[in-house]
C-alpha cells in the first residue's frame, strides 16, 4: 500500500527551482526513489536523460533530473510523496508523442514514465467497458479486442505508439471523431494519484455516477491534475460494413459544400479527411496514385454502419458530390481497396519529407463552413511569407493542420514559420474557432490562453487546477499562463518544431 | 409537484447574464441570501427542498438564441431556453439534440445540464455531457466564467462544462451553452417483446451485446410499469409480463431490416409476444418511455445506477416489492416508482434497505430521483457518497466559498 513513511510535507515551501546533480538532496532523493522502483526502474545519468528532454514538440528542450518507471499505483504514489517531501517538481510521460510540449519538464525534476504500467486489468463486453493501466498503447487495446465485435473508438493517428494515459491527459481525437467523438466521450472513470500522493477514484464502470462529473473535468488536464494510474473506458461496437470514397474537386469551396450537404442529408460519415492541392502534388510526386495535379481538393469520405444501409448512403453521397462539381470519384468496396485509399491519406506525411527538409504541423479549428476562408487565408499567408504550406486535415470537424515547410538550417525561415503559424491561429480565432483541436495547449500555445479566455475564465480554471494541484508541483507552467503574463502576444519560441504528422 | 410552497422564497428574474452576475456579486458581498437557480421547475423536488428560505434565480428570460450557424450543426443559446423551443428551432432545419427530456415543454437546457437528465437514447447517443461544447456560468461570488467554445473540437483549457453536468445548481448558475447537434433520422420503429421471467430478460439483454442490429435504445419495464406506459401511449399492448422494447432509427429499409432481425435473434428466448410499433404510434410509445421516469404521482421515485449484468437481480427484488420499474436496460439505469403502500418515511427506508442488499456498493448506486417535498429533507439524494466525493466538496468550496448556492441541499446530498 501507500508508503506512509514520508514526514510531514511542508506545503508552503516553494518548489525547488533547480536540483543540483551530485548535491546531498539529489543523492538522497535517488536513494529513496530507488527504494521505491528498484535499480532497474530509475535513470539519472545525463546521457540517459537526453531521450526525455523533449516530446513530439522539439522546440523547447529541458531534460528531467531523474526518470522513474513505476509498475504500480502504489509506486507512483510513493514517488509523488517523496517529490513533495523534497519539493521537487514532477510530471507524467506516456509515449512522449505530445505535439505541444506536454512532457517538457520545466525546471527539471522527476519524470514519471508510465510505459511499464501497460496491462489490461479487465475486459467486460457485457457491460461494455475495459479497465487498463495508463501506459497501455492505444492500438494494443483495440488489438486485444479483435474478434469480440468491439473496439476502443478514439484512434489518434499516433495510436500505434501513444498511450491511453496520454490520450486522457490530452483528450485526443483522431480521424473518426466526427461520428464517434473524442477521448472524453469514451472515458467512464479513472484512478489517479493526486499531486500530493493521495490515490483517488473518479467515475466508475457504470454508465454514470451521481454528483459532479469529475472524471470529465479530469480528461484534457494535460498532465496538470496528477498522474492517471488506471482508466475505465467505454467499448464501442464495430461497424458491420464500411464504404470509402475518394472525391476529387476543383475547389476547396466545392468540397466544403459537399461536406455540409452530406451531413445535412442526415449522413454522418465516420471520416471526412481533406487534402489540398499542395499535398496532392506531393503525394502524386511520391506515390503516383493518379490524382489530377490541378485538382483543388481531394476528399476522403468514409461511411460505416449496417451493410443494408451502405449502398443507399453511398449513392446519396455520390449524388451530392456530383451536385457540387466533383471531377471524379474512386470507390473502395473491398477491404483491400479501402486500405489503398487510406494509404494515400496516411502517407501524405511521408510525401512531405520529400518536399522539404523540415516541416511544422499546426493545429487549429474553425466552424466547418469557414474552411474555405481559413484555407484561402493560409494560401495568402504562404504567399506573404514566401513559405510553402500544404494542408491535410480532419475536414468534418473543421480541424485544420497546415503544414509549414522550411529548412531548419536557415534561422530566417524559422522565424517566418513561427510568425506565419501565429497569424494562421489568430485567424482561426477570428473565424470563431480555436487554436487547438487535439494537440493541446502544453507549453506551445500558452500565450494564446489569455486571448481566448478572459481573466475570470482563467481564474476559475486556476481554482480548479488548484484543487488538484495547489502547489503547482505537478507539470508546472502548463496550460494556464503564469500570473502577470498579461496579454503576452509576441512569438516567444526560438525554433519551430519539425513536427510529426497526424 | 410543487415543493416550493412552504419555504419563504422570493424570485429574481434577470433579463441578461450580466444582470444576473451583478445581482449575485452583490448578494455575495452584502446580503448573503441563499440562492436557488430554477429553470422549468421540473426537478425542484430533488434539488431544492421546500423548507428552504432564500431567493429563486429564475432563468425564464434568459431564453435567446445567441448564434445558430445551421450548417455547422452547432447552436449557442441562453440557459433558460425551454427544450421544446430548442427542438422547434433546430427541427425546422432537420436537426436535433439527441437527448430525451421529460416535460420538455417546461424543462430548460440549463436545468437539463444541472440535473443531467437523459432517457432511452442514451444507449446510442450518450448524455448531455457529450453535446456541451461550450458553457458560461456564474459562480457563488458572481463571477461569470466560460470554458470551451463554439466549435465541435477544441482542447484549449480545462473542460469546466463537465463539472456543471449533474451539479444540481450547487456550484454555479449556468447562463449560456453551446451545443453540438445531429441530423434528424428519417424514421423510427420499436419492437415490444414480452418475456416470462427476469432470467430470460437477462439472456436477451446479454444477446444485445453481439446482436446483428444496432439499437438506439433498449428499454425494460415490469408488468406494473408496462401497463402504465402502454396506456400513456394509447396503445393496445400486452403488459402482463416483463417487457423489453427495442428502438431503431434510420432510413426505412434499415429500420425494417433491424426490427425483423431482432425478432428472429430473440426467438430463441421464446418471447410470449412480439409486436412492432411504427410511425406515430412508435413516437407515442417512445415519448411514453421518456416521460415515465418523472410521470408518477407516487411519493418516491428511485434511481439505481448499476452494471447491466447486475441489473436484473435488483429489478427482480424491486418487482417483488411492488415497485413499478423502468430501465434504460443496456445502460443499467433503473427507475422505480414506489407503491402507494409506502406511506411513511419508515416504509421508504425499509424498501431502501431491502433494495440495497442486491447492489454491489462498489459498482452500483441507489439514489432518490424524486420525492414528496416533506420527505426530501430527510432523504439524502445520493445514498452513498460517489467516488471523488471529497474532491466534490472542494469544488463546492472553490466555486461557492460562502455556500450560497443551494447549499443546504448540497450538505444533504449523501448519507453520512
Ligand atoms: C504521428 C503523430 C500523430 C498524432 N496524431 C494525433 C491525432 O490524430 N489526434 C490527436 O489528438 N493527437 C495526435 N497526436 C498527438 C499525441 O499523439 C497525443 O496527444 C497523445 O494522446 C499523446 O499520448 P502519449 O502517450 O504520447 O502522451 P505523452 O506525449 O507522453 O504525454 C502527453 C501529455 O499527457 C501527460 N500524460 C501522459 N501520461 C499521463 C498519465 N498517465 N497521467 C497524467 N498525465 C499524463 C503528459 O504529462 C503530457 O502533458 C499525434 C502525434 C504524433 C507524433
């Protein structure tokens, strides 16, 4: 059970700014933590720590002083209590695929890596839930469910490596969120170690629990509400059938209108992914799928459901695409053809690698009907800065991912990329959207918070944060801007990410 | 029910959110009166027992549409908008909020969020938590705050909307909300099955897990409830036994295929009766299921939240106790109207104790859903503290430090 040997914790003591390697507290801390996780569960040599100095967001780097790999909730709790005793900051890390710097240990401290807690604790089809440890890789859960007729619905494009704990912290989405929702719609409950080491449970395996929906508040906390040590997630019935189509349009406007009309018809596609002409050219150069090079947009449309309903939905979609000047449509009716179509979407990023030595993927949201405006703005921004920007994104949700291509070796270009990103996100806000649909605020977008929310909003969020994390000892300086930062608007990064695809 | 008759309550009807915020700021600074947010007054028996004295904050004039970008399938409205009004507005565009709300002519969207009202469709569409994409509310000190936004996908900042779902007016007064909408389906049908025992019902429910069909809702009712529901729907349906009623929506051919399919799948459980209900009759029957949880004149309605696999054991006992039982069966949500014979608080408590023996306290909750006003002070709403209760108290203290928002009730929420 929980280690209760820790002495009284001085909650008013400031969290340490720096832990000196080799100092006495450092050695003592190592000794105590080794006592908890064992010699094979801890790293503290500088060269071993390098791997942990950043996540998928490589702009800012800061290595932790110590990394631990607990295998039980009790070890996590004991580790957290020791950190409190030593006033050393700590934070959780899953697979480290965050694209907003969520895993950046600001000011160093202890990193708690959950990848060794990866068991499935219970699969219950009758009651439609699974209980898993937080380090479980997203795809492994769905793989474990193969053949049962059920799956875990949230499927971020990083699902082959990202963890359920990381998904809960960031409220991850993915290509199928239009129909199936994001992570928060599929989390029933969880166990967490609070930043003072207390173990709590929120929600549960039942369809709801009385009282405030605190597991709902917990999802999307970006690691600032302690460490999630167990997740109870909803399982979703597999669709019986799929139909996938690739529709080539002359303009983004036509493609967007087609989307609106399909949905207005009562059809909610399970995926609606768009590629603009820039990315079409890149994909063509690389893979020769046969897309016309002068096409304005290619739309990947997927519907799923009962076999009996598929043909009617497909013909309706074809009709609406035709009405909106579609140039051509490829259909996939077999699993093999479907794989081929998805390949063009998934390989889009590989193709970008051929276009440019470095690229930066942004994450903004606009109301779906404003897609033509934001894409036109992105094109203007591209011309203004002399940067090539291509787009491949979740069109059904209005979630754009402009990819800014540049050469990392040219400092001038780096600044341009940062400024262009900033302008694009600002435009998303102006159009009534958001600066992040799924990657999170992390450290990357913290300056935007005071532009989206007013002081009262932020103060209320801070009150909630302080219930979980009053000392800000857990994942400090994330999500909420520090006091007194005012309306800091200038681009502060020094280096854009050569970010991974999504 | 009109629970507000005996306490002394004044009313404040703000014309705008800022006016409400100003009023609450002043109340926190000067008057320190107890405040009771009220919407359509459909659930006050639960949230706001009669004996309390203070001021009702009535949202009836906060009923405007703030923004309805139709093609984006989102809408932003003030919290006092009545559900029927909301339905009318979005329905004209072929859209809906896929949520079942009893007494929707009175209930408001703010009240639906605060009480987390839902119904049969929750099995396939989830609950209000899944549709709130942005929220504004005013805390006990008068601070008007918001979270989320007006787009369907957004992870900027903490999701404060979730904490207000089911908060029963104890944390903040919800003043505005942005919702995600869905297209209206083309048609709907229901299939009414009668089975001979709880055991068979349980088997049929287990078979839903791998059914070739995709039901929108799976409703259970025992004989007592079934006859009332059929009568309410003005339908001749056999109601002497246990009923399972399965609902399908979508294009007509898809719905018909599924109603046939479920009948053949469940044939192996030898139903005593199978009847497909279509068109307006299906709508009437569906509405009767939606209304039933709040429709009773009986003194106490209970709600149990159980794992579906453990539900029939509870229902069997409840039926023996002459309780009229309805359940959103595939979700394990059970409502029971206690019989008239439960005429004293003691009787109610005894029934409770018997029911509790069938519940695993780790994975089940037995709550009061509605009760006669005289008893509501004595009966805690949540009979056992839910997971995270200590944190919930901290939320209460953080958002309403002076305990001005429906606070006596908050303290009575759980049995100590
Ligand atoms: C190729 C690629 C594609 C991607 N595609 C998508 C996509 O489609 N949709 C999408 O939403 N995101 C996407 N992402 C972003 C990223 O994968 C998600 O944010 C993912 O949820 C992070 O999971 P992780 O295990 O890697 O978490 P990490 O990166 O390790 O951590 C992310 C954050 O969660 C916190 N955290 C991690 N584990 C825990 C825990 N157990 N308890 C508390 N806090 C914890 C960390 O402190 C950090 O703040 C993509 C990233 C890449 C690299």
